[in-house]
C-alpha cells in the first residue's frame, strides 16, 4: 500500500525544499485521488507578485463518515498562512530534506460522541515525511464544524461550494 502512495509523490529537490521553507502560505489539497501542496510566496520581485510552486504528494485517506452516513471523500483543502510566525510548522518543514517524499494523511469525521451528538465533524491533516525506509508523521491541523462548505474534508453529502469542487 505504501508503494502506491510513494509513486504519487515527487522527490523533494533543493528548490522544492526551499519553496516549502520560504513560503508565506501553504495550501494543502486533495482531489480525484491526488494530494498536493501549493507553496505561495507573496511580494516577490519588482512587481510584488505571488510566486507559486506545486509539490505532488502521496495520499492516505481515512473516512469515518460512512458510519455517519456522509459518503465517500470528494475533496479536501487546508490553508496555513503567516508561516514565518508559525513555529511548530516551521519545525516540521525544517525536517524535510532533499530526496524525501511527502504524503498527506487526511482523516475525515474523526468524531467523538459529543461532536456527533451536536452535529459537528472533526477533520484532521497530517504530513508524513518518508526518507529511505523511515517515516515521520506530523500534525498539521484540524477543523471542527457542521457538514458544510467550511469543512476541511468534503464528503459526498457535503454541499458544493461556489467554486464547484
């Protein structure tokens, strides 16, 4: 199973590692079986444009929504901004080296009975850094909300957003 996830992931180059560490924002995506990270650096160059680098990652998905009647995972996204002030995330990114492969682990609807009772759903995102025969996994973030367009991980029953995912 791990081989499939690693085949989807690109090997981190010096340039991709720099893009991760120098980004002002990171956008994590999952769509149609593929995960990737968009590294955004704002105010670059004379014209103060935004530079974007995409890193294709492997994907692990866990969906506990079936027991809640939410259906399969359709898509997912998570944004981290102001990376330069986010010390835990800076620590995670400092662990990524040339030759590593990254896997995004999306955990949908990881509810406790209290969340379920109140109509809320907890989604989580982890970054797995794969180096040779070793893996390290880091927590990136979570969201707790109703089954609506604000959900990190959208299931088949989640309403579509205006972007038409």
